[in-house]
């Protein structure tokens, strides 16, 4: 046994297939190598750029999630949580489809999601030269960033003149190249099947990031065009044979954001400052909010969203730091960087990489000089209309009111997007909504923590407005005064403020609004510096990445940027620690074993009954002796891959990706083959439920299974 | 891989070797079967009754633990915690051998344990006929129990007239047979080697019962006779090759107590009442004591022992109940019982088994009638002088003072042992010592919980003395009065009470002492009933067990009773739950991985350094690529097996047993082959430390390793 495991571990290293490959890159990969890894198709069957077709064309973007077509009549599969919005829209107390699940009895009973839409990939055009040509000579870095943004927008606007087309100019590795992506926009999406919530979310937060896993995180929708089922160019046939350990699989989808192209100096900033400070500050803030609301249910509800987001980021920061350590991620990046630098020094063609690397290091050094100032300040304003900063509401409301007054002075077209006329209604709604998240005792406690941190900043990083209002250690008392004096927490007064000019606002002599003015100048300065750094990256990263690829002598997959990618992988378990082996597959028996009769482990009676009666139908895996539920593979995934179709060597659907394991959370920075595992639901679990529990015979027929 | 695991799981079932066999039984087992399982010795090499020798003769009783001779000059190995007393005896602030460990530089530097002694097995004689002949005709069950006890004591007294001989009359399966066991008594035991505590207890309470495990729970002593190293008849040569998965091993030792011979009705009482009530009551008492002492360090210290014992029993009860469920232990016993009953009905020779089974059921039914009364009452008095009951000190002190006064009225020989003249000093010391465990607020809270439970007993189970003193719901106030009025918490007054006659005690009109008198009558009644039940069991169990063995048609190992046993096993991992496989071996890398720099995971720097430098010497396992630390086997063990030598198919020492896994805690009631695993330290971990870290060259030479 031990020997078998060891061989497998060795194999695991041999199998390590780092990379989220773009459709264009797939065609450049060594076909013989892919065949050796297990692919039984020609790479051109994955993507045919001439026709805009192939397996990748069946991989859709559902808006934050991925999905895949699975029938000629536009059926697609994705995660349960990716179509959850449609369930929410149609659930009623009389027909609680969230709890009970949903299966459309016929096509006319399918449930339309009013805001759901999908995009089907169609065409990828390299527009790097066009974008770069738009940068004026001698542009500063900030001007450069703005020029690139403008050109990207222009290309999209021109492209979207085509009917039913959604376009995007995507930057790869911070500007190493730009691609104009054209997709077919399908705004009519309907829910066909969703399991009961207790299946789709089995294990809930407790099992999130964990293995072994027993979640049936799947749902099926259908795309419609002009009221008729959409006929995709390609769809994935369902494999009824499923997977077994060591099987070759591919995960297709739209991974969100990764950071592997960062230099070691940039990664060090993430590890030593970004995640470390998040862990420290958010840990404190969670504590502050919980203590300030303990035993007061109105208070607990008011801060619940903020505590949840803080907790998620806190846990993520912990995981990232542990992953950095476990995978020696920074040390390895350092070593790789050194190797590339040494190589580039001998290659005149790549001489600019040396300057680029130095320039990025200088940028990081500059960021570090004001790092803690900028980090604190970034918690006083929202980066989008929808989001709220995690800091005190007092500062958020004040900076928003002031910024709005300032922006309203400008012609509409010159304003920051959030403050344009078309967004004013959303902004006002948001400013009203914040009232229900405001609980004075909690906000005061959070502000006190914020002020005390601001007072500890080194002299050259002090926030002047804060220092003025809080000149001494007497913070709590001054906060009480401030909250007593300001009118900004009065919803009607706040709405009035949103219509006032800067002079009118100043004439109020409201101390919190005055602080808003002081902070606004700092914020604008920070935003300018950020824009400048974006420009710096777009100027320097390309040369550096060219050298990295040059030294490697083979294609390197760019960082994830929510564009279509494919990852090649194998079904396999892993050793989370000495003495323990996580098997790559779980079974129905495990669902029963975990069941406690209470959330989040409260499986529907119908499932437990069928399991108890061993009513497996044809879905019993011969090796497992049971219905398979979830499986692990070493696919290179990240957030955004939720709902990704998982297909076998012949292009048949064998599963749906829905998570990564905890030990793998730092794979956004570096690929650690010993723990890089993604979590997938086995398609046979869905088929078993449809067949033996939900009795979805019509659906099974359409899937070609009956 | 999966296939390999499945094959292994199937194999695991085939390997399931239930049974803690007695030396005599080993000779009756099928030699061909043992050979097939892996034994490479003749069974007679395990035990030669004529010479009182063989491998089993090298297996010693260290008093609560097991051990094994490992050199011709009396070296023996056992667990670290089994020789911990000697470390405590000799440790000083200047020479902290507990923390640093100890290695005798030469024989004259070995450390004698003033209370340590060992017993070497020598002779086993069946005395069943002698014991049974001592029972008077028409004896009641209580008289029967007393007659058996007396005869057993007489046999021991006669036997111990031999020099240097320790004897015991052991009852097997409640009296199915009796064996007189003669051992060589060696009272001169010296410590030769103990690792640092951070090795010997690595993982502490956190890892207790857990796998994966990384504890170096071993120590080496030497037996001396007349000041010279003892020359054992047999010793285990050390295997330097160690073990690998699937290897055949044997675990030899003195397992304490198991309950597999109970009928299903008796097991139901354990599951549904005994463990269930312990979980419920002890859970509440832990809570009560913790709340009553929270924030008061004197209080916390006073109740620490009680809380620890309650917590251990609470956790154990939880594990037993979970194990009963996991292994369907009661249901399987029920099915086996039915089978035996059906068979016995067709066998005139076993007709008495039917009546015996019914008699045992009647006894249980009788116990159930007063079960909750008896359970509560049993927490008011001590079952030995050393132990304290887990209930309130108030009741314990009161019942002890009263019982002592009553017993002192009798001639010394007729008293209960605890109150005989020779034990009066210990009793008084104990009654003094209890002062430091007394914290009024905690004891009042515990008494209140006790009283409230007593008040909820059904009418026919009420405790009269309690009802009299606590007639209504006004419990807390009455307790305050009681504690204010009684003198029993005054140490000097209590010592005076221990010298008084019952009349003198009564004349005090101390309300708590008066309650003691009322409870004493109940307690004596309970003790008589218990004695009666012991007699019932000794009368009925033998017939029932004969039928069980008759139906099986092969030897059945009797329940553990602290006598010498051997278990046949294989090295193998297990699946604690769906999707997880516990590998059967851990490594040095795992010690480093767990190290946090703080207790209980604070490995000595010397170990971490040697691991980091990969200074493995010859001790690297070729398959593991590292020094092995602990391993699992499916040996049938229980408490008392601590320190048991683990030997390979050729009789060489490969490890030392020190624990079971959590999923296996209910194996005292039934053997569940899928999770029955014991935890052993790999002898190569000891050898590696002696070789590469402690530089114990002389010791290694004596072990034949150099």
C-alpha cells in the first residue's frame, strides 16, 4: 500500500500541470506532450480560431461563474450557487423551491432569471499594437494608464455595435498583451433544474474549502434566443462512466484573478504587508464589532455583513500566509527571478527586462513608504457604488458626501463614473441603505480602533485631518462628541447633503463633514498615485514577462483575468499532513455519515432513504461500490472557475468544478503540486439524483442518458 | 490507487484477528491458521507451560502497565509514562531529568524507583474446581460471592509462601474458570533511559487517542535481583529492520478490563444507562464546577482534579456511545446471543445456558429498577481509600466519617478493608488532604445539582435522607444553612470525628453528619445488592459462556482481566471517514510539521536539528524515505496494554504499544475490524534517538544494535 502511495506521489509531481491556458496558447502547446498526459483529442478540437468553435466554445461565462453547454438545445450546467438568484426570484412561501429544489416539468415551466445572462465565446483578436499606439509619446505613467483605459473602451464600444455581441479588451499579465474578446450575449436564461438547497449547499460554511466534501453543487439552465432554445456550436456529451483515480481531465472556465506574474518584490509586499496587515487589522475589527453588539440582536444584524466579509478576508489572509510558508512560494519566486535576471544579463535582446525589474522594485519601495497610511485610508471610501468599505460608516458617509459634492461641480462626462448622472440614483439608494447597517455603539468602537491605528502611524504617514480632530489619546470622548454633533447619521439630512455644493456643505460646520473634506484631498492623492502605479506596471511588466518566457523557452500561461482558460489535470488525492491521505473520491455513504439532521448537514430524507436502500441504479462506481459524490483533481483553478465543466480526455463531461482545498488557497501566487487540488462534483451524483430521486426522466433523455 | 486501497480494506477484514489470548489458549489455536496469518514461530515458542518460558515469559507486568525484556541483563522496555514515577522521584531543579530526559552513563548511575516493581510470569494453574468446591451448598448469591473471594485469597496466601513469588487468583469471564497465576516478584527496578518529556509526551492531551501520532512514548528500565542484573529466561531481540504495512505483529501484555462477554441485555444497560447518564451528569457537573470557580484561581486549583476526571469520563462516554453506534455493537451482540440461544435449545448438554441467559436478564431488570438511585448514591462514597467520589465533598466527608465510626465498632478482622487498623493512617491522611480540594462555592453548586437530581428521582427510588433535609425547591438556601452549621469542613473537627463512636457523632447534631447516617444505611444496602449481583454473575455467566464457545466450535478469548495475553495483528491503516485514509506509519517529518514551539508540540531542538539536517543514520525507512515514528496495527488491546512489546513474526521487538485510536474506544464491548487500531511507537524511532541524538552507544551495544 505504502509503495502504491509513494509511486502515486511521485506520479503527482510528474503530473503537475501548472497553467491556466488561453485558447490561443493551447494551439501552441506541444501536442505530443498533451497526448502523453492523456488528451485523446487534437488540440485544435479544443479551439478552432477560424470558426470560433471547439470545446472551449461550449464554455460559457454566467457572470462571475463558468458553465458549459450540455445539450443541442441550449442546456448548460453550472454550480448551484451560480443560479441561486433565479431560485430566490421565484421562491414563495407556498412553493419554496430554494429548500425543495426545482425541476421544470416541461420547457414552458422553466424559470426565467430577470437579471441572468450568459456570454458564449466567439472570437479573440490580439489588439496589443492598437492599444500601445494609443499611448501619447512622453506620457507620464498616469497619462499612460488613462490612454490605455480609453483605447480599451473605444475598442469595446466599436465592437459592441455588432448585434448580440458583448466585447471586452482584456490585458494579460499587466499589459504584456491585449486581446479583444467577442462573445455572443444571451440575456434570456432559464432555470431547468436545481437540487434542494440541502444538497446544493451540503456542508455549508463548515465544509467550505474542506476535503472530504459531499456537496451536490450543480444546477442546470437553458439559454434562449428570440424565445427559442439556443443551438450552441458545440456541447459536451455526458459521460456515464465518470472518472477514476489518475484519469486525465480538463477544467474549462473563466478564472478570476491570480498574481503569479508578480516579481518576488511585489509578492513580498503581498505577504509581509497586505495579508499580514489584513490578518492583524481585520482580526481586531471582527473582535471590536462582536464585542460592541454582543447580546443586542439589532446590533448583530446591523454589522452582520461587515463581520462576514471581514471574517472571510481574515480567514483568506491566514490561508494565504500559511500557503506562502507551506509552498515556500516567495522563496521559489525569488530564485526564479534571479535565474531570469542572470539569463537576461547575457541576452542583449532582453536587456530592457533588467530595467523593468528594477523599476518594479522601485515602485514597490515607493508603495512601502506610505503603505500603512494608504491601507488605512482605503477603508474610508468605496471602490465601487455597490461595495461598502470595511471601515467605520462615519468616515465612509462623510467622504462620499464630500466627493459627490466635488464631482457634481464637474461636467457629467468628466466625473468619476460612480458620480455620473446615470449613477446618482444608485448612489442615493446606497446612502439610504447604509442606515440599516449603522449601529452607533459598533461604529464608534470601530472608529476608535481606526483612530488609534492612525495615531500610531509614523510621522511621515500621518493623516492630517484625523490628527487635527483627534490631537490626543482622549479618543472615545471625542468620538462621542462627534457623533452627537454630526447630522450625517440622520438619513434625511444625509440625503440633503447629497444635493449640496461644497460651499453649502462647508457652511454646515458639521465636524464629520469637515473631516470628510480633509480626507477627500488625501483620497484623491491616493487615487492618483494608484493610477500612476497602474501605468508603471503596464509600462514595465511586459518587458519583464517577455524575459521570463524567453528564459523558460516555452509558453507560460498568463495570470487569470476572468478570460476563458483551460487547465489540464488528473484525478488524484493528496496528503494534507504526515500520516494522512485524502482519497480523491467521496461517496453517498459519506453523505449519510456526515448527516446530523441539522444544517448544514441535513440531507433530504429522499436521499438518505435511497442511500439506505442502496438504490444505486446504474450509478454505482464498480471500484467504490457506491454512488460517487465529489472528486479531487490537480487542476489549476481560482475564483471564477465556479461551475466550470470538467471533461475527460475525449471531451465528455465528467463533473463540475466548485472549490479548491484549503491547503491550495495560496495557489493564486504559486503552484504547489503536492497540494494543488480543485474540488469537483461527480456528474454521476447529479445523474443518480435525477434518475433515482428526482425522477427527471425527460431531462435525462435530453442529456442522452436514457 | 483506489483499487489498491479497496483490496487492502478487503484484506483488513480477512486479517481481523479478534482476541486477547491467554498463554494456555495459544497452544490450542490452529497452528496452520497462525502460520497463514504470518507467524513464523511454533505456538509452543510463545509459551512452554512445562518450563514456564517462551516469548510470553519475557512480557512483564510493571504495575498497571506492560513491558518486555530486551537484554540478557534484565533491560526491559515500556512506555515513558509507565516509568515516569522514577523520573519524578529523582528530578531536581538542578538536574531536571523530566524535561531533559535521562541516560545512565553506567550501570551504577541507573536510578532506582522506591515503589517500582515488576512481575515476571511463571506458572498458570487452573483452580476452577478448587474455587467452586469452596462454595457452601444452598449458598445465597451474596454468600457465594464471599466464599469465592475467600477461597481466592486463601490460594494466594498459600502460593505466596514461596520466596519471591507474587500470586493471584484470576476469574475469567465472570467465573467461567479460575486460574492461579504465579509470577516472579522483582522489587528492584532502575531507570536506564527516558527521552525528554517533549518526546515522551509529544502531542500531550491534544493528540491523546488521535492519529496521526508522533509520540516517542518509550523508556528503558533494568530489573535487579540481590543487587545484580536479573537474567530473564527469555528476552526479545531488537529488530533493526522495523515494520512495513501488512506485516504480521503480536502485542503481548496485561490488558485491563473488557466487557465482550456481557449479554446484549447487560450491554444495553451500559449503553443506555451507564454511558448515557455519565455523559449527561458529568457534562453538567463539569459546567457547574467551571462556572463556580471561573476567574478564581484558588477555586480552579481546588476542583482541577475532579474536573479532569469528570472530563476524561465524559469524553470516554461520548466515544463509547459513538463507537456503539459506529460498530452496531449492541445489535451485533443481540444477533449473536439469539444465535447461541437457538443453538442451545437443540443441545441438551447446554440447556443450563438458557436459564443462565434468562437469569442475567432478570438481574439487569432488577438493577434497572433502582438504577438512577444507585448511580447518584455511588457518587457519595469512595470505592477505595485512594479514590475520591466525583460528587460533592460534603456528602463524601459525611458518609466516610459515619462509615468509619460504624466499622470501628467491629473487631478489626471483620471490618471492610478500608477501615481496618492498618489502613486508618491512610484514611486519615486522605481526609486531611481533601481540605485542599474543597472550595465552598464549587461544592455548594455541585451539591445543588446533586440534590435537584435526587428530587427528580421517581417515587420508588427516592433517597430518604435527602428528601428529609431538602423537602422543597428551596435548595440553594438550605445548602447555605447546612454549610454554615456543619463542622465537617473544619479539618481539626473532622479529624476528631474520625475517632468518635456513632453515639458521639450523633450527639453532635451536626446536620451534615446526620445526613451521613441516613445515607450510610442506603449505601450498605447498595453494597449488599452489588455483592449479590457479583454472586449472580459468578453463578450464571459460566454456563452462558460455555454455550457461546460451544456454538462457536472454537476457542474464544475471554475478556481482559489484567492477566497475560497475546493479540495477533497486522500493520495497517484505516479509513476514519469517507474520503480519508489514515496511513499506518508516521515519520520524523511529521514531528517537525506539528512543531509549534509550544507545549504540547515543542520538540527538543536536538531532534528538530537532526531532522532538518536529515541526519537519519541507518534508520531511514527505504519506503518512507524518513525515520519512522509511530505505527498502527489492528491488535486487540485495551488499557493496561500500555508499554506492551510489539514483536514481529520471528519474535523480534519492532515497537511498543501505547494507545488506541478514538474510533476504537468502544472495542472494550465489541471488535470492529474496520477501525480496531492500536498505536505503537516504532522501535527505530528510539534507536535513531539513541544513535543520532542521545549518543547512547553503550545502551545500543547492550541491545545488540552496535
